[in-house]
C-alpha cells in the first residue's frame, strides 16, 4: 500500500476482505477467474479516493463501504475487458485473465463483476444517484474505447483528451463524488471533490502514458511501448509529431500497422529527443495544479492533506 494512504489503511483492509467475500460465486469458473484477478492485487486507488472523500462529512465506514466495493469491481471489470480488446497477455506482470481463460470467459467475467457492482449499489442505497453516476461513467468508458478504436494510428489531440476523460478520469471523479455523497456531504463539497478527481484522473492517465514509453519494464509489469504497438497514439507522440524535425519519419513509424521492436524503439527515441515527454508532463502538471486548487477550497483536514499528497505523488512519479 502507498504510504500516502495510511489514513485509510485499516478501512482499505476491510474493503479487501469484503471484495474477497463478494467475489465468491456459486459458479466455480467465475469464482476462479474473479479470484485470480483479485489475487493479482492493485493499489485500490478508487476505493481509497472514495474513503478519503467521505471523510469531509459525517464519516462512517459502513456508509461508504458499498461505494468503495462497487468502484473497485467496476474497475476490475474494465481491466478484464481492456485485456480482451487489446489482446494483452500480461496484467501487472502476470498472465492476464484473457491469456489464461480466453476471450469468451474473460468477457463474461468482466460482465459479472460489473453486474455485482451495480447490485451492491442498488441493495445499499435508496438514492438513485449512485447507480446513475456509475452507469453514466461505464457508458462513457465504452465511448472512450470506441474513440480509441476509431483513432488507431491517427494522432488527434482532441480525440486523445476525450478518450482519457472517458476511460480514466470519469471513474476517479465518480470515486471522489460518490464517496462524499455516501456520507451526506452537501453538493458544494461533493461537486468540488468530483472536480478534483477529474483533474487528478486526467493527470494520472497522461503520466501513465508517459511511463508506457520510459519506465523500467519490470516496474511497469509489461514491455514499454505497448501503446505504440497497438496503434494507440498518446500525448507525448502527438506533441512530438508537431515538433520533431524528423516528424515525417516519426509519422511513418506511427502509421505502420505492424510495427517491429526496432520501429517502437525508434519512435520512442524520436519522441524523447524533441521534447514530447516533457511537454506531456507539463500538461499533466497543469491538471494537477487545478486539482490542488479544488482542494484549497475544502476544510484543512487530514483527508485533504492525503489527497493533496496523492496529487504530488503523481507529479513526482519517476520518469
């Protein structure tokens, strides 16, 4: 667990126990695939955001626990579905569910996890906002996947920002918003926390896209350059194509449907040399500045300081 999450360490342990309980299915195959994904681990950031956001009002774990569980289940569902769509053989350095059980079983596993997320919200809250927000977020995540598919090997800044908004930022926004709503926080508080989550989510995805090009493969849990191999054009490459003196060469590499390892390495080198990485990190930094500005309007409590530290952790990730 990240040291920055020390404030909610004990509550995250409860989330972990409850996740294991929820994933116990009478169907042995669903139990096997879901448990495998659960044991693969994860930072549980979305539940952590919900738990921290809930502390700005009348905090009780039992109020926010169903939200935390549902958010993580929805996130797990998207991971399984993403691996099917991307044909990914690794997830967090281990064989993916798709690699071990194939596309059909993986797809059903993801559907099962998402259904569980919705059922938990329906059975624990009378306010329809919980299901509405998560359903809307899942709808947008599907839209983000289609934007990504439609823009394969094609650099477009507007499409990129729409895609990461849909695929990443909105679920983190929902985590912060619903965490606060679950404890009865007033609209001004949960809307501000939602804006914080959105800005943090945008920065998180941009920095993830940078790491996909520059990280140590062992720390990343998969080979670098995965996005380029799949034809996914991220912000560093978009900037590089606009700035590089060798943009014709870079453009040709990006447009290739079947890239060799040498192609990927050269594209990464050209992106680095013209400052594409640095320009992308500057954009991420601006989103983090906005996130911190949102927090500045909230009460100065330990939860605010933890959220602020998480934002700075993203800013200071090792590149």
